C-alpha cells in the first residue's frame, strides 16, 4: 500500500479535482462573474481604507460591524443573527459538518449546484437528487415523496437555481418547508438574489426550519469571498461552532464595509445586467435551433438543436461549445452534467458589448 492509499479516504481518492479552465485571453462567460470593475474613485477610496488595516492583528471573531452592515444593506429581519463564511461554499461545508450524524441525508433537486452533493459526500452524508421536470420547474410531487421517504436533515433549494436560472414557485417552496417540518432544515440558497429581486429573507420568522444563504459573489465581489446565512438562533448558534474562528480575513471585512457604503453602485450594475438578460434572451430566441429557458439569475441556459436536421442533434451542444472556444469565447458546457441538460450551454450575462461579441460568435458556430 502506498502512503496515499494508507491515509487518504477511498472516496476522496476516487474524486476528480474541481476543474477550473484557464481563461487567459478568453471572453469569460462561464462563471457568473459581474463584468464591471470598480471606478477609479472607488478603487482609490478602497485602497486608502485597506492601507489603514492592521494586518498584524487577527480579525475580531465576533465580526459585529460587518454583520451589522450586511444585515442593514441586505434586509435581514431584526433579531436574526448572521453566520459568515469564506464564500457560501464554506457555509455549505459548515452546515454539512454540523449535521453529519451517521445516516443523515442531504436532498436537492437536480440539475443543481454541484457543491451540495460534493459537500455532503465530504461529510460522509448520503446525497439524494430529485430530478426537476424537463422544463426545469420543481417536481413538487417527487420532492414531497422523497422527503417522506428519506427524511433529509438538509434540503437545498437554490432560489433561483443554478445552472437552470429557474425561480421555483414560492408556494412549492412553502409546501416543502412544511413537509420537512421539524425533521430537517431547508436551505434557500439566494446567491442570485440581486437578479431575482425576490427573497425568503423577510419570511424567516415564519419558518423555524428555514435557513437563507447569500453571497456577495454574484453581485460583483466574487474575489473577496464572503457568504452569509441567517435563520433561527438555536440553529445559527450550532453552525457557528464549526466555523473556523477567523474564517473571514480582515481585508475582506474592510473591503465589504467600505464598499457597502456604495451599495447603490452594485444595485445599478445588477439592474443593467437584468436589462441585458432580457435583451440577450430575445436575441438568442430569434436564432434557429436555440431554445432559451426563463432565467431570474445573471446567466441564461440555452439548448441547441441542429437547425438543419433535428435528428442529428446528438453532440451538437459540444460542437457549438468547441466552435465558441475556437473564437476565444468561454461559456459553460453543462451538456454532460445531467440527462435533462443534453445539448445545453450556460452563458453569463455581461455588458452589451460582450454580449454582442458572444452573439456574433454563436451565429458563426451554429
Ligand atoms: C455561485 C454560487 C454559490 C457560491 O457562492 P460563493 O459565495 O462564491 O462560494 C452558491 N450557490 C449557488 C447556487 C451558486 O451558483
């Protein structure tokens, strides 16, 4: 036995590493990043603020000022505490760690965000995926049946969903919250809230088993890595115990405090991207063989069928993806992620200029 075989878990050895393609020289439309950078004035202000931070000190682990600012700007109801993460990816890992009682299960619709299943696996929990309907709406009947059968400790609902962009019906989500009852928690992952403009955050008091999770990543600050979640105090107290005490670094803390004073900048950018999303959806729908799914996020999911011969659409999504790559455009090929996503590509909505460049390249690729 090699050293690796002796000490590394077999299920970890069997995994392939999370692959992030090298995007240098590409128009990058694969990761839902906000295309806008800071204005020179704001960059200057931030630089001055960051220069004043004492990097020799650990963060103050209560993060009181940061939590107060986040709660104020993002409408967390009074009396609800926040737990902070190094991105919501870390929050997902923390919840899994805290809930990993032997035999406990995690449930989520599929196709969905890959970290739910990954994180469950890392924590040694069984993951149960429930297929969406072919139009990517929630199969509520199947969800309720799976909840009754598996009694999941954690149920994830991304609102709106990644990679489909679907905003599930709020009544279906309430039905799921009620079905889970006091046997588990339901995490409403609102990573795309700035583009959906609707939220379960104001309803926290209604559902003691609901956790609302957010991130500043899709709003335009993916690089600083900050996620937050809120829910009933007794739950947050326990999740906070498995949080590494200094998980949010002083630069992230200071940058967030400084930039949230200018929250309107990011709100305007989100509004522009919502407008671009509608325009791009209309333009894409006009192309032969392109089906666009409704999206409440800052990306669009499209399905490609060979416009010359529908019968010959097998692998057509891969072909178009490759032709886009040849033109230095990087989107996400999700065609092999799940059977419902055959021939589908996910495209981040960007500026009018970048969207036009993508559209032109797509026309050349069909
Ligand atoms: C991007 C994304 C996240 C991850 O956010 P980070 O804060 O950058 O870790 C979480 N959930 C969903 C559904 C996402 O698409």
